C-alpha cells in the first residue's frame, strides 16, 4: 500500500546493522555475544542454586524418587 511503512522487528534491524560491519567486526561481535550468553547462563545457574539452597534451609524443598518427580511433572498443567 502506498505510503504505508512496514514495521521491522528489532532482530531484523540488528541484523541489518551487523551486515554493515566488516567481517572482523562481525567475528568480534559473535565472540562478545557468546561470552555474554555464557555469563548469563552462569548467573542463572547461580540464582537457581541459591534458591534451591534456601528451599533446603527453610524446609520447603521437596524430596522423592525419580518416579515421584515423573508423577509430579506429568500432573502439572
């Protein structure tokens, strides 16, 4: 349609900018993003570990067998 602007997603806009970078800059960007993802995952694991330790300390942790876990997971909506 005439005069209508198409909306591009943030991902597409980022890809458009990345395409303007040199190959070396793109490789550096990939390395930086990979490091940040690793750091994010480590922080997530640390948060989950802290929450688990707190649940054990305050007595709200649940214990059981693998079969108990399977039943619990199967009964979740």
